[in-house]
């Protein structure tokens, strides 16, 4: 049995895999722990795994391998990964973001190393990229990316068949780049007006007075004001994707995440229109597609780290 752990800014999901195929057993989810001491997230993961083991009548100590797909960025402390995620750690941008803690980082690898004999921790979009390349829409592509449009904006990158990681495993954090002059939104990282601050799922209620599901439902119902807002959000996402394609000479980008996936038929044509025809020597031949693993990318991302 292997433990599969998916940590996001909104929820944590854990499950077990027997090693026989892709079946995920005893899966459970909870809102991401954001209160108490900065080891609360690691303690939550261990508690949830203990409950999954109990459901299957397994001794927790019998689970010796774990894959962790986690939102980032990561920072290294004494050689161990801690999570400095803007949507989890309230001490990064300060009280204005409204998170119920003053953490600069959340402990992760250290407590889990004490529990598991073998542990692999990767940025969630790197893990999702590996899952999409193994089982999803990026199979057979050596120049590709996975993009999530969810609570935050994250990216996993592959060039010449090599997954890019960077000095601390943070390659692909293009959600914190600036592609617009709009500076009316505070990101949890402290930036004002970066991509995540403008179009991340956590920004909708603060910027527009409605959550992502409500705003997108209004746009799809033909409400002109909502349509105009969503068109602008797609313009920003399109600029981000264009920059990736032209910088890395990509063949295909698969897109997932809750904001995108639940509205993919509406959003995908609008995003494609922002890239199509611009610098065709670089953009022609690059496809933008929905994630092949659909809304299960996060579940299989952690498993892909253990295959």
C-alpha cells in the first residue's frame, strides 16, 4: 500500500493505492488546515491517513511509501521542504488577505519523514504534469505543460522530455508573473496585480462580489457585465499561456483545476482565441486542451510520484 496525498489551498485529499492499477482506496477530503501552529497541515495529513488505514483495517505503520502533491512555493529549511503557499500562510501578505494565521511557512516534509520510509514531495502541478504525461492528455509529448486554474494558478513544465523543477522545486510558478497593468488585487504572496491575484479562484469574491461558480454562471447565462469580466480574465490567462508557449516552444498545454474544469466548454474557446494567430512561427502547432484526467488530476498526481 502507498499513501497518495494532495494538498491544495482549499482542500487536502488523501487515499491509498495497493500498487495494482489506478484504484484509489479510502479516499477522504477536508478543508486545508490553516489554524493553530504551523505544523497543523502535516498533522492533518497524518490524521487523515490514519483514518484511511482504519477504514481498510490496516496498521498505519504498514504504509511505508508516500507521494505528496502540494501547492507551493516551497522553501528549504535544513534540507527539508516547507510550504510557503500564499493561500495557506497568512504571514506572507499579512492581515489584509484575511487568513487566520501568521505563518510564513507550513511544516511538511519534516513531520512526514518521521512517518514514512520513502517520501517524495513535489509541487502539485509538477506532479499533475507527470500524471498527465503518464495517463492523460500529454502522453507522447516532450514539450508540454500542465496548467491549473483553481484556487491559485499553477504550472508544471516539460521541455525536451525533462520536467523542470528549479533550485527549490518551484519552477512553473508563473501564476505570480505580471501580465497586466491592473494593480487592484492583493495576492497572498504579497504581489499586487499578478496573475493569481487577478484571476485565481480565491480572488473572485474579493474583486467581483461573487464566487467563481456564480460569476461564470451569470456569464454563461448571457449577463453582459459578467461576460465582460470573464472575457478579461481569459485575456489575462491567454497572455500567460502565450508567454509559456513562446518562451518554451511547447507542443501542448493541458488545463485543469476547479475554475476551469467546471466551465471548460465556455472558457477554453476564449482562452484559445487569446493565443491563436499571435506570432504563428511559435504558436502554430501548439494545442490547448482540457486535462485528460479530467477532475481527477489531483488524485492521480500524487500516485504518479510513486510509479
